[in-house]
C-alpha cells in the first residue's frame, strides 16, 4: 500500500526543488545581464558566421532544389549557435566552482538539484533570446522561411530541447574542469567536429565520401535537417528527421544528465 503520510513530504520536497531552481536560474540570468560585454560578444559571433557564409562562401556552394543558399544556411546557423550557447553551461559551472560558490551552495539548506537545474535553465532561457536575435539577423540578410508560425515554433522547440540535452554533457565537463578557461578549451574539440562535419553549411553530397556516413547520422546533422524541414520545406521536407532529433535529445539527456548529477554529488 502507498504510504499516504509520505505524499505531503514528497510534494513539499518537489516545491522546494522547483523554488530553489527558479532562484538559481534568476541569479544566473542576472549575472549574465550585468556583464553586457559578454552578452554582446556571445551575440556577435553567430552574426559574424551569418555574414561570412552568406556573403563570402555562399556563392560558391550550390544547393539542390532551387533553394537559395541563405534559406539553406540559416537553419544550420541556428543549430550551430544553440550548440555553442550550450557550451556556456560548462564555462559557468567551472567559474562557480573556481570561485567557491558551489561549495557555499552545497552548505546551504537548499535542493541539491537546484545548482545544475538552475544553470541549465538559465542557459536555455538565454538560447531563446539568441534564437530571436538570429531570426531578426536572418531576415535582414534575406532569409525567407516558408514555414507557418506553428511549424516555425516547433523548429525552435526542437532546437531548444536539443540544446538542453547538450547542456547536461557540458555541465559534466564544467564540473570536471579545473578552471573556466580550461572548460572553454575542453568544449571546442567536441563542438567543431559536430557542427562543421555536418549538413549545417553544405549539402551532404558535397562532403568527402568517407565523411558522409558520419555527417548524415550524427546528432547535429539530424537536428539541422529537422529544423530545415520545418522552416524551409520543399526538397528538404523530412518529418523523419524531426522524430530523429527528438530521439537523439532524449537519448543524450538520459545519458548525460545522470552523469552530470553523479559528478556533482561526488564533489568534495
């Protein structure tokens, strides 16, 4: 039989965890807002990628199906940007560890899940802002999505879920890194192969044959294909990619979140 006396206690613990997570989320968002230089340069990087590929490399990359390169490009830029944004989870956690802040959190009567939950939630909110910014930049350089508003919103949701799953992997890196600078260096060897050896910037057939198998099935390509299917459609319409991206996100979250939580619990 269910222990009815334990139900109020479980509900109270859940409310406590949610309240603490919201508090840590607010703290992390305020910390981001109070450093406008970091916010500016984190937004500048994806804008530079848009301008570079749109006006420098775009004319040299033929796209099948009569789709303009900018319409092909922007879904890849969106996914690349949220992937790089997810890496800030590692940097933020490593910085908090370096300053001794997480040790103070652990000494307080607060939910243990709030530190990781608050960090990933804050970074997820920041990625919402980044997607809105990149949408405006894309429209300014000629991006013309054919998606309906619900399809466009679904594409954004697919990206956010994917970035949230990646954040837990980067949380693990941040907890293991000795400094925030080391955490940043540790993320790039993972991000660059996944984003550039993908279908984000060039069609699959344009890649060397020995790379096509990896590029076709790796999670960033699947997410890009899902977003491109929803935003652009036409020859890139591929509902299977949407389900594939969701499956990748669930699988990554199921592996990476327990790994990060276990690492956090083992901190001295």
